[in-house]
């Protein structure tokens, strides 16, 4: 855990403004390297890398294709990329990095940023960097060291990886590195200059993906956020129950409130969906009955579609029924939208086994993934982060080849813990007001990429977990690496101040 002042994401958000460090390559070198023909497999990455100032040519006219990239040169390139700067008066932490060396300040900056560690007193600046070493540096530069530590126990396709397996797995899953074959990574093979350029451009593209599409759920017109730019708004107005041997839709919002929220969404140009919640009991009804109830409600009131949330389908016995419901609702909706919520695969949280993700994603226009929360008592402190970043990684990595049209649910409410026990869920705006009134201290957990408030309220130890702008940005960034182009806010009512900046 660390203070909010330690902000890794700032490096990425100000990337383009930070490229003046360590003397970027002159523009003349961009016009073409004689050893990089247009047909070269890495030509585009090399030219972009030079244009952005991350790598220079070995001369004004030659890039150095096929030449090995040294550890010093790769560190300088990465420092340029992130705009890292060495602390004033920084001394070398490595015995073989002399003060004043052309790479010394970059090494110091990379060490301060956490991309390098002091596992040895020698940095070996002139040694060619290996594929394993490059993968480790890239993952550490992103701040994903904790995720890599956990990922070392997960299955991976490469049979020749014996050390730093978690780092290599994360770099591979994020698309930063590839294998040398379907089952080999060749960790000891050295990185050429053109391979380094490709790695950096893959990283660049991951960090500069287009802002995701936005949808969200609303249950009131009170403190409703500005809906301009939202693709769809789901009005939490109904609940499916299993009663008298069949599915029945019960309205949970009165008509006046439904119309107010729907009117705001329509005025903003968003499509309006009927959000309907249910428990796994609804799976006892036939799929056709459930679909008929939803279709009738959507048709009669002119909704643009339905957003169905059957929470916590716990067992594999539910899979067939869930798949049948999804298929039936999809058919019943016709040309109208069909969004479907499902619990994401869980790494450390509670796992629910009632989902055939591929089949659900095939049936729905969007499969919205709800990531497992954590809950751990650390002495008197309650560690209960929302949508932990490691769980986001695990869920998206698990489903990379199983499901398309995926959206990531981002929790915008806050969880309150009083005297070690779960108290309530409140809106982000309520959490902000509580902080202002009570003086709770604000912190940021770098492990979970989650904000929390802690202190005393009414003489009781209180912890409030929530996702602020940086935390949201971390999840958007992670989702982009996996090609997820839409996020869903769990509540559009009473957002934490400024939180939507994290979606940009």
C-alpha cells in the first residue's frame, strides 16, 4: 500500500509531453534507413520508434538491423518511452555504471521507476539484453510486478521457461512479446534492435488505444451523471423472480422514475435498455418463458433492448440453462439490443462455474464481465478492494480466446467497512462527502490499483474502498491490452468526483 502521491499512471498520461528526455533522434533520421527496406517485417515499428524518439539509428543512415540491443541501450529507450527522469543527485546503485556514462541517468531513472532491481551489484550495460530480461523490464515498467508474481503459477504455452515465468506470461498475454514457436519462448536468446522496436511499439499501441465505449446502469434520476457520449444506459427497473412455477417480471422502479432516467438517456443520444436482475432460481423456469417475459416488457414500453443480470450462477449444472436462456432471449429480442452480465473467471475470489462464456458471448450483443472482489482481514484493517487489477488481468487473460464482444464492468459505488464488518454500499459521491465531513485519510493500493479511505467515524474504525480516476484508468488500460473496447459503469448515480476522467 502506498500514498496516492505515487502515481504510475501519470507516466503514461503525460507520455507525449515527456519525450524530450535523453535527446530524441533527429527528424532527419526518420526519412529512411538504408538497411530498413519497406518490405522488412519490422519497418513500420522501426520508423515509428525513431520518429517518436525512442530509438536512434546507429548512424544517420543505418538503423542497425540484426544487431544486438544492449542492456544499456534498451534501458535508455525505455526511459525515453516513459519520460522517466533520474532523481536530482542520484548516485549509481550498480558498481559497473560509472557516473557520467551516456546511459547512467537512464539506468538511475529506470531503477527509481521500478523497472530495474538490485538483484546484483552489476548492471552489465554492454551485455546484449535477453528476451527474458526485456520481458521482465517491460512488465515491471508497467507496474505489473505483483501480477507477474501471481501469474507464475498459471499455465503457459512455453515449455522452455524456467525462471521469471510470471513476467514472461504477463508480457505474452499483454501482446508485448511473442513465442519463437508455439511451445518455445527462447528466453536466453538475445534481442535485436528491430525486435526491441517492435516490443516498444506494441507497448505504445497498448497504452494509446482509443478511449473505450461507455455504457452504464442507473436506478434513479438523482445525481445522474452527464450521459453525453454514453452508448447505452440500462435503467435498473425490473427483477425476474421464479414464482408459481414460472418466470415473472416485477417492476422495482415506478413509472415516473423510469421515464425520467430514460428521457435523460434519450436526450443524450444513448440507447435505453431495461436492466433486469435475477438470481439463479430463475433458471428453474424454461428459457422460452423467461425470454417471453423480457420481450413483452421491452416491446410494450418501447425499450431499445434488455440488459439481463443473472447473478452468481454457482454450479456447472447451471451452464446449460444459462446458455439456453441467453439463446432464447437473443432470439426474442430480434433487432433490439441484448446485454448479458456474467461473473468473470476468478483468480482469488469466489469462482462461479455456471457460465459457458463462448456461448453466452455468441448469443449476446455484449457480454459484461463482473470481476470478483477481494475481502481479507489484515489485523484490524479490512482489505476489500473493488475489481482488483489482478482479477481483471486473470479474467481477461482467461477469456482471450473464448469470448468476443466483451465489456468490463467497473464498480462505481463504494464499500464501507465499520469496525471490521461490512456496513453498506454507498455512491462515490456519498463517499466523497463522508471523507470531507469526517476527515478520513485517502490512500491508493498499488497492488490492487484501488483507492481507500481510512480513519475513525463516530469513534469506530472505518475503511471505505472505491475506484477513483486513476484506478479506473488502470482498468481501462488493462482492458485495452486485451482488445476490450467497452466498459460498463455499475452505477451512473453519484459518481466519485472526476472519476470519468479515467475513462478518457
